[in-house]
């Protein structure tokens, strides 16, 4: 869904002091079944979404009586909430009013929506403090939504963002803190089946077209357009996606049973799944830390094809309710027998083959008594071996132990979905088949590349055929066919020589797979990194107001007058042409580090920053306690001035790798991680002017044919590693 930015007045948010017994009040809305007259397709995930979050909130101390659920056809039983009413417009608005009546200073009010969303033109008869820049209102679609009325200029029974904002303002006026979560969207493309996105085409509902948008906003935006006044409670917003992206639900069979549905109909919103995983880990104490854990897990790609980055806004440094430092994070009890441990949890809970586990005596969370490696896992079960008991600990030969994932596994599986049958003529089918045979030749399986089912929307890459071209569609990006348009999807002409088509397709797939691997490594290192690694980051992005989309970015300093904004690892940040990024890396550890930085663009390009480090293996030494930090400075450049066409846009990243330096290891040679972008595979070709090699070795060479591997420890004799990952939502 497109989200409107949370607007705050200057100065600190002054909330009233908390009551003695602050509560967590919740309203969980799950809209799965829509009335037949609306023509809106039903969803499968919202029933499970509200169920697992209801369980998570209870586990974090919320009273069941304080958690209201509006949903349809929930299963019965103690593991499921009892819905108070159907998720219809009147019931939703009434419950929001009831929350405003009940809320008190110090309370946290959790408002969650899972269902469809769409957009409609602003109603000029409805005054707005801050009109939408695109002329469109964002709306949530209750179960009783009806068609658009040209008389009222609105969908019947829809909940418009402005109305929702007024309801939330009334809650905050009582001094309560509001946490709003929306797992819905209004954007959709033809790359995915209609059963997996949470959006409704406005045309289906009779909504007139809005103004044509020629560019996107230069900031990532949230759902509610609110102002904060003195005495009001704070607010934070978590949103599955930004305006132009798709909120997706997928099958998670066996996760947090019992669930509604069977097998592949046990669906969840991907964002809700990630939120639930982060909440149940119990390692985040603020909303910012929770958001960072969600994005880290998202970049590990354990749920299927990569999804677009979410949006987080508001008072992210506020304390997260229900955090309990005394509770062991995300632990699971396993049975020890014959040198192995069997767990009733698996890859969906992070117990994935290759993960490293810390073992604890049940009921004792002070210090681990040993370590073990997960050697095999299904979605809901796992087995660990290679148990190493800590010095002084009593080995457990039979009985139970508690386990926590200390080093996550990295999935090196990269699935490519061939074109669906409806894309292909008999001639096209033969051409594409030959190209796939060439692209999936020797070595593909060894680095984790495999071919999935045709038309599978949850693959990492979706191949499509249209207008005589083979399109290489990233799972988290729209399919853009217009030559020279921002975000144009790479494609190959089907009438090329068969050998060349196969070679070019192999280059595209392998390049995207290598880039994905690097990001997964960085996400895993960032997730397992702690304050004890000594790496301290200070980062900003500087933007000059009114910068032209076709401007040439020059210089080694931010332009005069540019406004600097802080950057946090993992939190997605909007970036536009000629934004200037500065990242300082300090070392407060006792050991020296080799430091490397790589920019990864949306088309698989990987570039060393600064480029001059190529002479020394793309690494620099950061000595312990150095007075001067290492600095990475670079421009976000969305315009190729040489080719006079847009450069890559979308989800892009900056990776920092830190490898512990000692007298026994040689300086690593990490330039093999670099590779060119796929811009040459766009219809209007650009020139790649950066020096790079199309090989990914050094860091990932030891992976071989393994599908997963834990990173970050030196137990295997290698140098210990840590890292950080920055996420940019680059727009034209």
C-alpha cells in the first residue's frame, strides 16, 4: 500500500507519564472473505495472521481480554482467538472508538490490519491538513466494501486513510502510544498470480483514474498522515511495503501450529510472518531493533523469492512492550539421545541445516552449556549433531536441552522459474528450452542455482516471454517492459543466436544469484553481530532539495546546502539521484580488522567502494582503537550520463565486511566479489564503465555444493567475520 508519512512537529514527543499498570490494548483485523457483490477475490492468510500475532502478544504479557479480534471463520479452540465480530466497516470504526475510550497514558495500543487495500482519488469535498502529493487516498477494504460511488466520491464502506488517522489521533490524545501495522498494499503487477498479492485493481471497483505519476516521492512513506502535539502519545508504523510494491502472502505449512487450512492453504502474509518471528525471538527491546531484525531475516530469503522492503516510521526508539531480558530468546527444547538432538521446530523457526545452536540447561538462561550444528531440517523439525559441551558443563547424554540459534544458516538456494505455458508459442518453447539447458549447465547446482516450477511467483527470478523477448524478472521488482524507462526489466531477444541467448541468460541468472548470496551473507553477519565485535558505524545520506533526476553527480563531498539525514543498518532508506552517502567505520575492538565495502545494485552489479582499493584486494586495514575511522563515500547515481538513460533503481544495498586480522592469516582478496550490472541486457543498452570481474570467489568459494552454511565464527579455523548491511530504496 502507498503510505503517508508520519508528520511530527518540531521538538521531542512529550507523552504523559505512564500509569502504574500500563497495558497493551490490541485490535487485530483480518479480512479474508469479501462479499460476492464486490467482485474482490478472497484471501487465505488473514485468519492465520491475526491468530499468530494474538498468540505473540499474549506471550509478551498482553491480557486476552484486552485483545479484540475482528475476523471471519476462525477455527475454534484454545489456540485461536474468538472473534468479537466480522471485519466490517462499522465494527472496525466502533472498535477504534472503543480503544479511544479505554486508552490511558502509558498504554500501548496495537492496531493491526491484514487484508486488501487500494487507492481512490482525493475527495475535494473532504478538507485535508496535508493533501496527498499524488492526489490519491489510500483505503483499506473491509469485508463489506462496495463499489465506488461518484456521488460520495468514495468506495462504499471503505476506510480512508484520513478517517483512520482521525481515529488514531483520538487514541493518542489520551496519552497512549499507538503501534500501527498494515500488511496490505494497493500496487500490483502481472508478474504474480492474483492469489498471492493483497491488492485490488481500482478499475474492478469502478474507481476513476487518478493523476498520472511521473516520479515517486523522495521519501518512504507510512500509512497515517498525523501530527503530534504536546501531551499526545507517540506513534510508530510498520508497513509491509511502500506505495509501488506488492504485499504478498505465501504458504507456511506447519508454522506455529495449529493454523487455519491444510498444507499449502496454511498461508500467512510474508511481512506478518517476519514480524511474528522477530517478536517471538525476544531479542529486540525497541521498535528500531525489531525493524532491523525483520529486514535482516527478509534479506536471508528463507521465505521464498525476495519481497520488497517494508516501511518503518515514527518513534522507533521507543521501548517495545513485553520485552523480557530474563526470557530465553526464541528457544526450543530438544531431546538428546545417542549424540544427537531432535527438535520439534525447523527451518520456518530458523533451525535450518547449517545453523549454529547455543545450548542451555532448561530453565537456566545465564550461560550456554554447549554448542551444536543443525545437520538436517524440514519446515517443522530438525536434528543437531557435532555437540561441543562447554568447559565445566555437565554433558547431557539423555534428556532435554533448550537451544537458541546463535549463528543463522545462510540459504544459498537460488530458484529460477521458467516461463509459464501461456507465455510460449511452440517456437518460443523450443528456443527457451535450449537457452535454459545452456544456462543450467555445469556448475549451476554447485552454487545453489536450480530450476523451479513454471510460473512459480515465489521463485527468486521469474522468466517471462512477451513481444519476442525473454524477460528476467526479479521477484521483488515490477515487470517494466518500456525501453529506457526507470527500472526497466532486463531482457534478451529470442531471435538471437541460440548459443548467445544461452550464454547471456546464464550470465544474467548467475550474476543475480551471486549478488543474492553476498547480501544473504551480509544479512547473516549483521544479524549475529553484537556490540562485542567492536565495529561502530556512523552513517548519513545528504540530499540537495530540488535535485534534477538527470543531474550529473560529481565531487567527493556533499553539495553545498544538502541536508544530512542519519542512516541505520538494515532500515530501508529512500534514495534519489545524487544523494551522497557517507559511512564512517570505527574499531573499538582489541583486534585489527580487514574492512571491505561493496555497493550492490538492483541489477546484480557489485562494485568495490572506494574503487582504489582494488590495488589491495578491495580491503583496507582498520586498526584497533584507531583515532580516524575508515570512510566510505559514494553517490546514489540513477542516471547514466554517458548512455543518456536511467541506471538501475529499486532495492539496492551497501555491504560492509569485517574480517579479523591476526598474524596467521594473509590479507583476503575480495575483489573477486565484484561483477558488472545487467544494464547491457536492457533494450536500450548502456555502457558499463566500471572495472569489474564476473566471478564471485574469495568469500563464498568454500560453499561448494552446500545449500546452507553458518557464517561468522572462527571455529573451523577460518578468520572470524562480522558485517553490516545498508538497504536503499532507490527511485528515479
